[in-house]
């Protein structure tokens, strides 16, 4: 299955991608996670990306397009993949289309998660992430069993640098301006599924699986 999860910051792309990865044994490709790893390792790409990420803006298209093109060539993508947070501009979507055609592949589905702006801010200000395995939590909606520790691996939880309210509002604006046009882009390509992302996590999961299984 070759999927894109589309949606604003905090829509639940990462949360749902982790579940789909286990279910279908295909990798989650999160450009945000790849970029944060590069920032942490202080690679040249990471040092360049950091300024855009801290400001809540987008990293230049050529950087992320290159990351994804290389990642899709890896062996674990042979049976499919879940793109989480890519593409985010029409130029990225066009570049993805070209890469897939070169590999003789095509997208199966693009799932667009729709969530109200105020709920997004609430989700992002309360998000916590495991520093060791990357699992996401929410202080109120999905708390860990033991405060500040990961249920899965016992790692400590941290708050992302860009999850401050001012940066969140900037990211939401960038989504509206640069990424939301992809909803009609993929509707026109006849691969779009629109899903109400306002339900609790397990209900969104269930609905997503039933829509995917319906083909
Ligand atoms: P990225 O890491 O992709 O961030 P994002 O798109 O802003 O999305 P998030 O990860 O914040 O949200 P999510 O939808 O994954 O939500 P989650 O599941 O965690 O990108 C970061 C930055 O990198 C960008 O700003 C940009 O600078 C750069 N970048 C990345 N990709 C790029 C690209 N392609 N081009 C250019 N630049 C790029 O859930 C959020 C919280 O809500 C969690 O706490 C979770 O527990 C909770 N939650 C989830 N679902 C529910 C639910 N149904 N009900 C209640 N709570 C829920
Ligand atoms: Mg995410
Ligand atoms: Zn963990």
C-alpha cells in the first residue's frame, strides 16, 4: 500500500502512521522526523533546516524532495510506504509523482485528516514525544502510564521546540497557504479520502482502516 497522510500540524498524521506501519508492515516516512534527526546530529542539512523549522516555515523543496527520493529507493519500501508530512507544496507533489513514475509505482490513497484549528493548538501544546523510540503522547488525550516516561520503552518524554503557541500558529498558517491546495490536487487525481480527524485516536484508527480496506 502506497499512502500519503495529509493534514495540518497536530492532525494526527504521526499517531496514525505508527499504527498503520504495524498493521501493514510498511515504513512510515516522516520528513519532519528525518529533519529533526539531522538537526540533532548537526549535519550540514540539519543546520540549514533548523532555521526554517524553528520559525515554523517550510524547509526548501529541493532539500525534502531529495530526502524522499532517496528514502523511497530503500529496500523496505518495496511493498509500500506511508508518507507523513510530505508532500507539503504543489512542487513537492509534482516531484513525488515524477519519482514514482521513474520507479514504475503509483499512489493508492491520500488520506486527508480534517481537524479544527483550536483543537490543533490544544493537541500540539500538550504533545510529548519519547526521545528514544519517537512514540507520541498527549498530556490529556493520550497520557503515558507513568508520568513523563514512555510506555513502550521507558524513555523520557520531551516537548518539541516548534510546539510553542506562537510557532504553532505560524505552522497552521503555512499549512493553509502552501499545503491545503494539495487536497484538491489529490481529489482531482481521484485518490483522496477525506476523514474527520476530530474523533478520539482509536475511532480515527478504526475509520481509517475500514476506509482503506474498502479499497
Ligand atoms: P512535521 O514533523 O511533519 O510536523 P507537522 O506537519 O507540523 O505535524 P505534526 O508532527 O506537528 O503533527 P501530526 O499530524 O504528526 O500530529 P501527531 O500525530 O503528533 O514537520 C515539522 C517541520 O519540519 C515543519 O514545520 C517544516 O519546517 C519541516 N518539514 C517537514 N516536512 C517538510 C516538507 N515536506 N517540506 C518542507 N518542510 C518540511 O499528534 C499531535 C498530538 O495530538 C499528539 O500529542 C497526539 O497524541 C494527539 N492526538 C493525535 N490524534 C488525536 C486525536 N484523534 N484526538 C486527540 N488527540 C490526538
Ligand atoms: Mg508528526
Ligand atoms: Zn519510547
